[in-house]
């Protein structure tokens, strides 16, 4: 299966929080969109790896993605080295996405920046034909996506691109709230209360989207950074 857009992030719920509106927008436009989670989020304070897996599946169904896969790297302890790079290269060559969105370059959670660097390195290496990988006994061809972007997460980073998601905010919010152990948690049944389980966190998330939207005169938006300068064909497509 070839994807148009792949959101490859370290924890289940990163994709929804940072790019849920973008995912929903392009699914609605008929694009093939997938989510690849690097870890199961097993070190999270609330819930378990099993509950996170079910919540991720529920969120994927809300967003309507074509595929969601978990690579099973070790939450909190994965390392940017050949073995992990090869796992990601294999996934990139399997789905051959045109665009990849990954975690923020730098963030409060150390996994986010480390995952961003890992994915960035693997995306480059995936385009080298002398790096051999196989899938289901078949040799994979080299492949490098044409565009890589990074999420905006907790730490404030100036975006390079802002995308209008006003028509898809409700779907984004529903996909986030599918993680019932993680967000808007009113009881301690799934573990101690955390920064993100407090209902005020969703207010912050909504406010951030409105702030980004105000910059391009829309109600809600998501922002992304790019590691390279971006080129366009037509200045009249900019706002």
C-alpha cells in the first residue's frame, strides 16, 4: 500500500494531538493517510500498553486512516542507531509516502526530539540503494519522501507552515478524546492525574489551534516546521 501522507510519531496520541486535523482533512480529500507509532507508550503514567493500543485503534477509526501500525520500539529508551533506523527504513519503503510528518525537533518530552532526529536520519538513509532491507522475504527498493515536516508540540516553536483545519476540528478533538485514560480524566481509576489528563489541557490544545488560525484568519489551524526551505509554484496560493 502506497501512502500519500504518513504521520510517524513516537507515542500513540502524538499524531492526533499535533496533526489530527491535517490527517482528517486529507482523508476527506481522498488521500491515502497512515499513522505509524514508534512505541506503545508503555511508560505513560496512566493506562497500559494494552489500553493505549485499543485507544489508538479507536482514534484511527475516527480519523479514517488507511493504516495504523506500531513498530514496538522501547518507550523512553529507544536509541538512534542502525537497528532502530533499519526498522523505520523498512516501514518507509513499505508505504512509500509522499509526505512524512514526525515529532517536534525539540520539546519538553525528551522522546519527541529524539524521535524526530531518528526519523529524519532514517528518511535520508531510506533513499540510499546500498542499504538493503527485506519485507516478507522480498527485497525493498530505496525510497525517500519528497517532504518531511515536524509537529508543534509543548515547547513553543515558530511554525514554517500553517494549515487551516477549521472544518476538521471536531474530528481532531474526538480522536484525541478516544484516549480515555489519557485526556479529560475525571477519576484516578487509570492512574494518577497528569498534566495532560487535566481537562484544562484540552482547553490549551484548542487555544493553540485558534492562535495558529488567527495568523491566517481562520478559526483553527495546525502548524509544522521544515528542516529545509520550502518551494512553491505559485505565489497566489499563499495567504
